[in-house]
């Protein structure tokens, strides 16, 4: 799902290596169960760095089930459509949620019963 890196991509090994060490356990190269965010002013390469991580062989091997990519930005638009898109990619079926409340209800029932 991640766009290719541009041909003029410039490596930033210091930042890149720090992010890799935060995402992967060095001793086993397994993913760390965390939420990661890159913060900073616009135009400094956060998105490009995130794309580079997604294209990294070690990251792809660690997250062997795949990597999902969603661009939110300052004006993310319709979040329900983005959630529906991701669920469709994962399951092959589009759930058609119309509201956050309906998605939360389904998720709550699923997590309590194990039936999704």
C-alpha cells in the first residue's frame, strides 16, 4: 500500500537506524507492539522516512503479514471510508460502516464474543 520512494530519496541513517531500533527487537528482529508517530514541522521528511521504513527489508520481514498505509494529514477527510477501506483490504469484504458508533459497536461485540 505504500508508495514507492522517489528517485531523489536521500538516506538519513541516523534517524532511520533509531526508528528501526524502536520498531524491532534487535536480538530477534520481531516487531515491538507499539504505536509509533513521527512528529515535526512540515517539509522535513517525516512521510518520506516512514515510507523508507515500510520498504525496508528487515521491517517487511518482521511485519510479514503486511503493512497498511493511511494518509491522514491536517484534513483527513472521511475517516469511516478509510476504516472501511482497511477492513476491505484485510478481509476482502467491505463492512459499510456509516458512523464511528456502528464500527465501535461491531468491534465491541467482536472482542467480547470472538465472533466477527
